[in-house]
C-alpha cells in the first residue's frame, strides 16, 4: 500500500495532479478541495488511496487518488464504504463539501447537505448518514480544527468578541459552534456575525 507520494508537482488541474518522484510520474485523481489546497511548488505531498477498477464497461486497472490531508483521505474511505457510493461519487462529495461540513451533516442528520451534491438523492444521503454516523462519532475531533487556519480564524474572532465585552469562555463556545456549522471557508467578519447570533 502506498501511504503518500512526495515529489515535484508537474501538473495539476481540478480533477488530477501529476507528481514526479524518483524519476517516476504518478497521476493522482484529486478533489476540488485538494486542488485549491496544493500550491504550485517544487515539493508537494499527497496522501494516497489505491483503488482497483473492475467495472464491466472498462478494463480492470488501478486508480490512484490523492488527498491534501490524511483527514480527507479518511473521509473518502468512509464514503466508499457506503453501499452505492463509488470512488467518483466520493470524490464529487469531497469536491462539493469540506470534511468539516460532511462531519457536521452526518452528526446533525442533515440530508439536505448531501442532496446538494450532483447525483446524490434522498435515499443515498440517508444511507451515508446512517452508515457513517457511528464511525464518525467514535473518531476524534476533526483534525482540520487544529490547523493554523482554524487557530488564526478563531483567535481573530475571539479577540473581537472579547473587545465587545463578552466572556472569553462563552465567546469561545460560540465561535467553535459556528466553525463546526459553517466550516473554515467563512471569513472573520461572517464568523463574528454568526457567533453573535449564538451568544
């Protein structure tokens, strides 16, 4: 099993990236989230998942998927464990939603979030939630939440709320709840506005 590939980023587009490592170029299928996270840099690291394609319409072959974070790969593996969710559907979900949004939707039984993804109907959305709820709840808090981006966003919003006169502990709970519901794509200004509604 290939855990990750680290090398020179030769090419990238919204659906795949090519990494060159030790004279071998690897083509990895990626999500839109991974595409936005990887920079045009000499040294790039992608966590991998090797899938064996065995559909009747295509010859048997190996397909390599790449992820900017180990967490995204973990959610990909969770999604493909659900009956009726294949690799391409899982990648589409991860292109449309962040891992934090997926986790929140599962924990809150929010079928509508998954239905916004092209090709996901009500039954498929319900199956994803039912199958993955127990698995997600057993795991630790999302690793995205301890990223530098999370810390910066949280601290800036907290500072503003404390300056407005709110207790730090109460403000922190409101900020954490807002990030959990809205994801990391939110701006500091939006985060403060949403947090104020919670307080």
